[in-house]
């Protein structure tokens, strides 16, 4: 299905990048996260264009359904919603920007340089069935490990975020106001 | 082609006929558009019918006539409502975050409509016969939460925000049992495609169909699915997010006019789609309940079942009191989740115990035992005394 | 420019933006968001390579890689946000420039 | 107790009972461990655990007994052993193991059975004690240790269990440690037995040095099997003793310590401070018997080189010590007023009898008396316990009397025990066993001394038992309040024991000497020595004489309470100390000849003797070493320290002047340079991220450059 750069691809990638840029530039954290979710949706669409249905849906389910919500909750819990009272970009942001740009340049340059024109082969038969059998046969060990990892992460996150009994933390230095 | 089959496939033939009027290169697009339009038309209509059904049904349950002014027996009530909500002024709070406030209902409705794309309404009647259809549905359903959050947060109102938070917490908690309980059907069918799942249930022994609900794991899964679905769609007894007594109307308190209507639509469509999937997964989709009733068109069966499910929901709403937040969460994590997980295991056992009556005994016994034990442990810490009316008399 | 290159460049862009977010923004949560973006860019790369690899038809490696990394990213997000919340409970801030308790 | 190695359990040559013999001691020990974990108020559980454990051991013991019995009837080898390496000391190994032979089997059954009865009894006796669980923990630990001693096939293992037994007896005697008398008694018992154990250990080491093994029987290679014995007989030790004899004597010292032979008997009477069941279990039935059993176990070692007409020096020593102990105990017992002390001293004397029996008549005769004595002495002690229990913890016999009506069952059983102990003819087991010993002593080739002593002892035994009984059960009631019969759980064991005290006799009659032949695992043959009948007649005459004398002196006119003010009526653990207290009953013999009486009542001043000699010596030594420590060593140490102080001071001054200065300079430089680097580590996470990014950038660039250099990428 993919020969040349399709119009659909251009639109989706534009949406994706735009969302990412917005997430980078907006002041309001919640807006940032919403834009981020736009980006994530765009990425999911890109996956679909790459015939990776399962990955795409997984992307939507995990990122938009869970991670975005999680981030939003975190923002609300840390009272980060609304315009922050302090400058929202760190000092010496210029340097960072330069670094990011440099890395982008490097990558693009490498990409453009290193690929001879290759058209895509036939759409790979990535049916859910094949993925499932692969998960259960070839990738069973990684699967188990990921399962354990997720469990541990879940418990760990709960324990970390659990308010420790008694003194609810000494407030050291108030955020920002320096 | 016999009359029965033609009746069964009437919409398909219609679609093909209309598409035939167009030039060849347009036909795929036209067919898709037709299907979409059909869905966009059919389900809102059902939504309208549902509203009036619900209001009248609830009225009857509460010893009052429901709406009975507009049209004969108030049949035209939804039309009136629609006109009213369209003509009302659209109020946006001053401090509200305008863009998000505007986008929220759209996102909701879009997401919900997307859900119907993989719902098999009848034989060969599914918009996209996707290989990972069920997965798609759940992914879309997950993104509904984001829209709810947008609605609650953007309207700068503590009731809205609280409602949104409650709704999201509840939906996330119940998404897990919902998924797990539907996975059993997938396990047994061996496919995530909704059409395949329905076809797997289309057989008959004697006059009785091979619906999954008629197996131990299927029954347990169905019950869990129904409960989780109630919670997912914020229907009572899980309608805390819009508990009128506590938070005015939950996350769409600050919505009015057409946006409010959209939310309303979204909610009911969500209910319809999830009910449809419940039917697809456990009640044999568009299959006939008895072999000798096969002459009735499949789509008709589907919609009959859908209405039955809806009336069940309405009945529950008229019957059950609202839960408390902690009860809700406890129930989700301490009962639903373990039961669903156990149900997975049981389904696997069913698959590997082979044919024969033993597997019926074993699976049922295991599930019943788990049900009783879990119920015991869950109920132990709640002192359920006789209800006390402190301010009565 | 080949389709693959296109996907890769989009990925590179997303990655760069994620990096920029992680480097410039002061809010810890946003930094996490940036990291998520970078992970997603990597996933896009993986899937693109998988799709365009000559023997994509019979091997699923790239996509599997992506799926696993999605799962891991979810865990990472959970833990990271938990940490941020815990930190916020102690010192009422999520400002990275203010997180200097470990300074010598 | 011992971790049975897998090699053992898979060894199929031995029968299962032998392979699992280790369970017999292990189970009570495990029970003890479990009880130790229990909380204070879990009395029922504790008792159930202990009794259950010992009951299990009893079942096993009985099956073992049956096994040996079967082997004996089949005429097969009745001794089976199992041994395994415990420690590998280079070339040589320390081996542990257990054995099952008639001796062990009989002892096992006796100990488990009597022990079980006593356990049951104690549930009633200790009912009101708040340390119930602790008590049962100790009891079953003790039982485990004792059983271990019995089945041990290796001196080493035997010694371990021996020490466990010693420890538990210490714990149990001092069970009521809040009573200073009990505490000191416990210490006394522990130390006194230690004295013996030192010799015992020396003996073991010597034996190991000589024979290279501590196993008794190891099919031919054991330490007390002919091969080793001949080797041991080869080496002469001091005073014409062979190595065998010397080792035997050393071990006998240990045995004497445990089973209270002169001069190590002093702890035994004081041990009566412990709860009565303990006295019954430890100081009547089992532990004191352990010494005798030990001697019986190493008998070949002592008897090595003894011909038919002759004997060895060690055996002679044993015989004389035993005989002296027997008479001594009997004499002292006459003049005691504490019911339990009387029994204690009679135990001492009976142990003496056993020793004599072993020395003169061989293993079987001594063991027979051991068994019978275990039963009737346990019976007596439990009876005494029941009396004490029923008399509100009154132990002074002068404050009892006329209990025959108040506690009929106790009275009957007690008098059965009494008759058995004093060897009433024909019907009672004591008669047969004791008579066998007397007969053996009579036909002892070396000298008639022990015989005379034993005869006198027998007379006295009958006398003091009669005295005690008439004090306690006859005469008029002289105590306070009102006595009551003990509960069922206490009287049931009494009656059971009474039955055995009567019935056991039939096993050892000369007409059908089942026991003897079983122990020596030979076919039963009625033995008939010349003059045996005459001997029996004389001894029974003596018994009658003793009983009659006792009755004449104490029971003919019932003892009544002397008229006196009630405030003088104070109970006492040590009746003898207050025997001269005003208003007490004055014993008939005392009025007859006060001097002898006082000597007897004060137990020949043994304790005082030890006070004067041993303790003084120790005190002096302690004082001296203390002085040495303070003055001499202390002086040296303080001198050294002061010297080092001076040295240190000079060092310090040097340090602070020179080295510190240099060091500080260096540090300042370091600090400055560190400050230069510190901004990198300014604890700003974005900073770190940036560093990371830069590094990645650099690496990627480098990779690209290299790749282009190698022509993989067209630049």
C-alpha cells in the first residue's frame, strides 16, 4: 500500500509533529498533555499505515487510555494545572534547544544519507493470531519478564506514592519562588 | 435466493444496488459512506427511542406516567427534546477553557461512534471486518475517558472536576474486569475479530444455540461483563459521576444546549455499543435463540436483543440504589478482578479438559466456590445492619 | 525520499522535540512527557524498520520490540509519576530547578 | 536429635525399627522444642505435646522390645547397631550411632513407660503452677536426653545426651528458682555431677586415644569388643590397673556422680527441692539409673580380664563403693523427717545395691534391681507427691499421720511400694531383685564385706520404711487443716505402678530367671545355687525383723500431736534442721541416743566436710587468683598503658605541629579544585540530562565519522 509519500502520511505526520511542538511550547500543563495525546494518536495512525494494527491499537489503549490520564492525574495532584507561577522553561534553555536541534540534524542527515531508495515489500501478515502465537512461543520469556516488570512497577508506584503514615513530609524549600 | 435469505441480506443488497449507480472507481468509497451513514442514522434513532422508553419505563416503575404530552402517548417526546436542546442558548462559563470545553463533547461522540465500526449488526453486516476488532473497540473506549476529563477540567467547576475524576477513576477501574471478562470469549474463539466470535456461536445442538453464556465460564464472564459495562457507561447503580444529589450533573454540569445533547447522545450510544458487544460476545450476536426461529432476519435478532438489554439496564436503574465510592472501588478490585482472572483460568481449563461432562462439573464448581469465598471475604468487613432512618418520624 | 526515510524523519523530529521538552521544561512531569515522546519515536522507528525489512512477512521482531517497549513505557510512566508525586508531597514543588536537596 | 543421614535410612540391612530408633529420643526433644515455642497459658497444648511425644516413643520402644524379643526367641543375634561418621578428623573419624540390644530395649520400655505415667501425673500435680509449659518443655527434653543415653552406641553420643540430662535435671531441680534453697540445690547438683563428668570425659578421651573409636559395638571394631579389650588389657596403667580397668574406673566416676554414690551423693537429697514428679522421674526412675546403666553398658570394659574365680580391681572398687553407699543411705534415711528426703536416701542406698549387683553378679542382676526399683521408687515418690499435694505442701512427716483414712488409695499403693522396697518376701518384686543381689554378693569370691553391709542395709531399709509409713499413714492426725485424696489423674498412675511393683517380680525368680537370660540373651535355665533358699529365708527374716521393729517403735502406740502452742507449728522443707525445735515431736531413737541421731540426721556431716575442705580450697584459690589479677597483671598492664600514653602524647604533638599542617594544605587545594568541578554536580536533573544528550551527540557523531572513514556511509 505504501509506495511514495502518500498524502495521508503527510497529514498524519503533520498532526503528530504539530501536537509534539504544541506540547513543547504551551504554558498550561494540561494543554501540553492534551496535545501530547494528539501526538500519540497520530503515532497510532502512523502505525496503522505501517500495517501494524495491533501495535496501533495497543498504542491508543496504553497511551491515550492510560498514560495520558495518568499524567493528567499527576498534574492535578501536584497542583500543576493552570499557568505555573514560575517561568516554565529552565535557565539556559537555549543550550538545550541547540543540543536537541543538533541531534535532529544529525539523525536526519544520517537517515537521508544512508538509505538507498527501497520500496516496501508485501504487507506482512501480522495478524493478531500470529502475534499471539509468537508471544506464546518465541517471545514467551520476554512476555513473562514484562509481566513481572509491570507488576513490580504497579506495586512500586503505589508504595512510592502512598502517603507515609504520620508526618506528611517536611516542606523543605517552597517551589519556584527564587 | 430464497425469501428468507433476501430478507436477511436486504441491507447489503440495497447497499450494493446504490453503489452500482456510481462509477466503478467511486464504488468502494460510496459503499463505505453508505454504511457509515446507515450507522449514523440508525443508532441515534435507537437513542431517541431509548430515551422515551427509559423515561416512560422509569415512570411506570415509580408509579407515575412518564412523558405523555407530545404526540400520542408522548412518543414524540425525543423530537421535542432535540428541538429544545438545539434552540437553547449555548452557555460557556467565563473562566472556562474555551477550546477544550468545545472539543470535549465532539471527542466523546466521535470515539463512541468509532466503536460501532466493528460491531456486527447482522450476517455480513459489519462496517470494518477488522482482524483485531474487539481490541479496537476497547482502545476507542479507553480514549473516551480523555474526553470526559477534558469536559470536567475545562469548565473550571469543582463539581465538574470531581465528577470527571470520579468517572475516570471508575472507568479505569472497571475497564480491567471488562477486558478480562471478554477475553474468555476471545480465548475460546481463538480470534479477536467480532464476526468470527459471532460465527463461533452460531451453531445449534437440538434447538439450543451454542451461545457462550450457556457455559460456566461464559455465564460468569457475562455477569462480570454486564456489571463492568454498567460501570463503564456510568449507569446506575454506578452513576456516581453524575450523582445529582452530590455533584450537580457531574462532568457536564457546565454544558448546555447542543453540547449537553451531545453528551447525552454520547452516553446512550456508549451504552448501546457496549450492550451490542455484550450481545456479540456472549449472546450469540445476531444468531437466533432457537434453531426453528432462524427464518427471522439476523439484524432483527440483533436489535431485539439490543432492546432487551436496554430494557434490562432501565429496569436496573429503576431498581438499584447508588453505591458509595469506596464500595465501588472495593468491588472492582477485590471481587471483579479476581473473579475475572479466575474465569480466564477456568476457560483455559475448559479448553483443555476436552469434550465430556466432567468439564462442566469442574468449571462450575470452581467458579461457584470462588464466588462464594470472595463474596464472604468481601462482605466480612462491612457491617450490613438493618437500615436506620435517623431523621425519619 | 523513500517512505521509510519519511517515517524515520518524523520519528527523528518527534524524538528531538521530546528531547527539547525534557531539557528545557522545568516541570518534572513534563520532563517525563518528553521522555515518553522519545520512547514513542523509537517505537515508530522500530515499526518502520520492521515494515520495510525485506523479510517482514515471516518475522515479527520489530513489532514485538515496539509492543514490549510500549508495555515497559507504561510501567516507566507509572513509576516516574509516582516518584514525582511523592517528591511533591515532601517539598511542595515539581520544579526541577528547585529539586536541589542533594546539592553538596 | 541426630540428623539421620540419608545413607542410614537407605541402609536396608538393619530392620526398620533399628533404622528409625533415633526417633525414640528425637520425638520428645522435638516436642520440647515445640513446647518451648508455646505461650505461657497454652497448658493443654503443652501437656498434649509432651505426653503425645513420649507416648509415640513408648510405642516405638515397645515395638523395639518386641523386635529384640523375637530375635531372642529365634535365637538370632539380639544386638543390632547403626553407626555413621559424624566428624572426619583427618584419617580418623568420630563416629556416632545407636544400638538396640536387650539391655537397651528393657531400659527403653521402662523409661518411656514410667516417664509417661509421671507425665500424666504431673499434669495433675503442676496444675496450679504458672510455669506449666516450661515444666513440660524441660520434662520432655529430659526424657529425650535419657532415651538418647539409652540407645547411644557411641560413648561420645552417650556423653552428649548425658550432659543434656544433667542440664535438664539442673533446670528441673531449680524449677522453683525463686526459692533460694532450690536454686542452690540445683547448682549443687550441677557442680557435683560435673566432678564425675570430668572423669567420665577423661575416660572417653583415653579410650578414644587407645582404641581410636568411641563406638561400643561396631561388628568387631568396637571399643568394648574382644579385639579392643585385649589391646586395652595389654597396656598397664598405674597401681596395677590395666588401661581397661582405669578407663572403666574413670567412667564409673561419672556414673557415681550421676547416680549419687559416695562420695558424690550429696546432691541427690537436696535435689528434692524440685517438684515431686521431677524427683520421681529424675531421682528415682531414670536419671540416677543412668549411672547404673552406664556401668552396665561398659561392663565388659571393667570385667575385662576377670576369670571365673577372680575379679578385677575396678569391679572390686565398684562393689565396695556400692556397698558402703547402700549402708550409708539406709542409715541416714532412718533419721530423716522430710518424706522426700527419706525416699531420696533410700534411693541412694538402693543405687548402692545396684552397683554391688553389677559388680558382683553381672549386668543382669544389677539391671533387674534397677528396673524393679524404678517402678516401686517411682511409685513411692508419686505417692509421696500425692501425700504432699493432699497435705497442702506439707513435707514433714511429723506433721502428718492417720492419712490411711483420708487418702485410702494413696495409702494402699504407698504401702505396696513400701513393702516392695523393703523386699517383703515372695509377693513383691523388690524381694526377688534385692535377694538376687544379696545372693550374688554372698557368692562373691573376693570378700564377704559387701554382703554384710548389704544385709544390714536390708534390715535398715525395712525399718525406716516402716517408720515412715507409720508416721505418715498411721497414728493420729498432726497436721493443719484437713487432708484430701488426690485427683484421678494422680492416683491412676499410682495404681498402675503398684501393679507393676508387684508383678515385675515374676520375671526374675530363680525358678524362672527370664530377665537374666533375656539380658544375657541365653536360653532360660532355672539357676540353683547351694544355700540360696537359706539365704532367702534369712533375708526375709531380716525384713520381718525390720518391719516388726519399726512397728514396735512407731506404730504400736499411735504417735499423737504434742500439746503446744500452735504458733510453733511451722512447716519446713528441712525437718532435720528443726528436729530440736521446741514442741516438735521427739523421735524415739533420738531420745534413745541423741548423739548418734544427730550424726545421722546431719548425714554424717558430709556437707560440712565439703564446706571445710573443697569449698574452702576453692575460696582460697579464687581469692588468690583475684589478688594475682589485681596486683600483678593489673600492675603490669597499667605500666604498659602509661608508657604508651607517653609515647602517644609525643606523637600527638609531632602530628599537630608538622603533619597536620601539610595535610591541611593539601585538603584546601582539593577543596578548591573540587569547587571548580562542583557546578557540574549542581544537583539539577536537567543539567544531567543535558550532559547525557551532549554525550550521545558526541558518540553519534563519532560513530558517523568512523563509519564514513570506513566507507559504510557516503559522506
